[in-house]
């Protein structure tokens, strides 16, 4: 029996549900002690370190900080404590809600704190002067996993228009459990989503490339309905089948999985899906097939090389990690014998990456003319799982 703990925002109630996906069983496990999956129950998690994601960052100058001598508290779960005040710097430990710290320096982005007599850095937005309260139910739900609703207090959540649905977090019981959460987002599958518009960028600027919505638009379809394959099968049906196979592969390899959609209809738009991944996962993989008819192969949507877009937050702080994830997935697919289109990437301004604060890609696994049989989905899932392992260095 798979145990799921119902979860809504910070205050959650516990219930035991059962399901039997592919006849395998994944039950509750111990509290995550090393994962960056839950940086906070109401704010996005910090990024993985370069060691974790296999990318290299140049060391930036230290930001100017106001001198402080004050007590502050962590208002996050698994908040990264870093050796330098920059995304991707080495993580020395993680702290949870209510942890007390002495702050000695402050800037808008980073705070310098003392821990065991040494100076480290944490993101300023996850510290508070008042000690936060943590309910027993909330702590248990973070540990157990289960159904997850969009918390309206999460950053960027207020940009979502369709958010009454729930995702499901599964804990792996594999002996080689990785302590990482992979968000698997089966593209499309939100009834009525094509008739609702959401803001393309958090700052209100227009799109810089075309796509489902043309360049220059400031709002986009909340969730498109997707295309139909040459045999008449809907894309949303295939992405869901793909997500379910991928989930089992990842769980068996020791990864926890946040499933955005497990039915034909989940009432979560693209902003809601992204925000949930930001707060509950270490990376976000949205599954799609392209609308062309040439069986051109797999590729991922890369971040457009447009300065205004790459300088916009949160894109500026995360686009290199999006590319690192995409490149790893393409390498995994190629190794599994999957046909790759061109260089394996195509520039596209997407709602998903415009709001993502964790490594995040939309990966197109083929197009209308591509085979989507069970055997092919199995092959694709193996390649994607290989790519995830390559990305995290496992």
C-alpha cells in the first residue's frame, strides 16, 4: 500500500490513501536530511550546488553588506547554508524552520550568519525576526509526502489563475535513496486551460520569441490543450502515460517524485505547476511532443539568448542550470538510442522557465509523427532517468 499524507500549505491534515500504480509499492520513509527539496513550505528552494548539478560557476565579488548584530530565525525547510553568498556555492548544511541564528551582515539578497563560530551565508528572504511556529501536522507532511496543493503564500503563486488541483509527492523506498525530488510534469491535461490567460513574465514584460503565444504578448494561454498525434491520440494522453512510466523508473533508482498530473484532468495551470516544482522539488521536467510532422526527434526548449530575458529574474539566476538539466537529459536520451533533433535544443520563451527557481526544462520527446508505443515510452523513460542521474552526478 502506498501511503500518502494530504497537504495544503503549511497546515496539513493526515490521511491514508491507497493506490496500486503498476503493482509496485512505495511507502513512507524517513525525513529528508540532505535534500534541498523543501527549502521552505512557503517560498522557493535554493539551487543545487555546482557539485550536485555538474556545472561550474565563476566566483563573484562579495556583495556589500550592512553590519548587523541581531538574532534571526529560519523560516524555511532545508534552507541551504553556503560558504559564499551566491547561487551554486558549496552547501555546508541545511537548517529547518525555527532554527536560531546570529546575523552579522545583511543585503537584500544574502545574510551573513554565524554557525558553530564560523561565518556562512543564507538567502535573506528565508530569515525572520520573529520565531515562526511549526505545526506537528505540517512537519509530518513534509516528512511523509502525499497530495500537495498550491500554497498562495509561495512566491509567484499569485500569478496563477487555475490552481484548485493537487499534485502528489511519492517517496522512494529503494535502498539507494538519493534524497532528491524530481518533478515530473505531464504536459497539458487541464480542462478549460486554453481559455484562460496568465502573465508571461513575472515583471510584465512581453515574450521575446513566438510559440503557442506570439512574440510581444504579455499574457499567454494558461495551459494549452496540446496536439493530436498522426494516429489521432491526444498529446495529453501520451504525456500522462510517459510520466507514469518515468515515475516508476525514478522511484526504483532512489529518487522521490512529485507528479503534477496523474489523471486526464488536473486543475493546475503552467504557473501553478512551476511554483509547486519550485517549492517541492530539486528539478522540474515537463514532458511534451512537438506539433511538427517530420518525426524529427527529441530536444529541449532552451532559454533564448536575448539579454533582456536572460537578465530578468528569476531567469538570470537560473538559466544556466536549466541548460545543464536539458543537456543532461538529451545525453541520457541519446545514450538510450533515442533520435535527437539538431543540437538537442531550441530557444523558446516559456512561462515555465520564466517563473522557475529550480533547474527546469520543457523537453519535447518527438512530434506528431513519432512512435509512442509502450516500448518506446519505456525506452524514453530509461533515457530520461539516465539523464537525471547524469545531472545529479549519481
